[in-house]
C-alpha cells in the first residue's frame, strides 16, 4: 500500500493561539484522505495526534530518516519511508 503525506509545519508565532506544531494529511490513492490536526515536534521526530474527541497518539514521522509509522484507523497500521515527489 502507498500512502502520500502532506505535512504542514506551523511557524513559531502560531503558538500564541495553538499548542500544535503542525498538521498532517494522509492519502491512500483512490481511496480516502485522513487529517491529523495536531503535531508535536520532539527533536527530529514529529508525533502525530488525533485531538478530538480526546488527544490520542496516532503515529510519528522522522524528519531525519523520513520514516512514517501511523495508525490509519480504517485501514490498519502503515510503516514505511517517504520519498519526495
């Protein structure tokens, strides 16, 4: 299975009104798109959360190795390395 990721990293001043460092869209081609509205930066790791109805860790992305590991709620677990398009 292939997964496409669109990562948005917020600038530091967004911290005035949000505790998130970014957001993530994941797409499985021709099937669906999932949105994760909360990302926390921890060194070279980005921790991906689903925030509502309660904050739950769903996966992580390494900015160093480009490895993505995420629980795709309706499709199971994805673990792989990202390649820039």
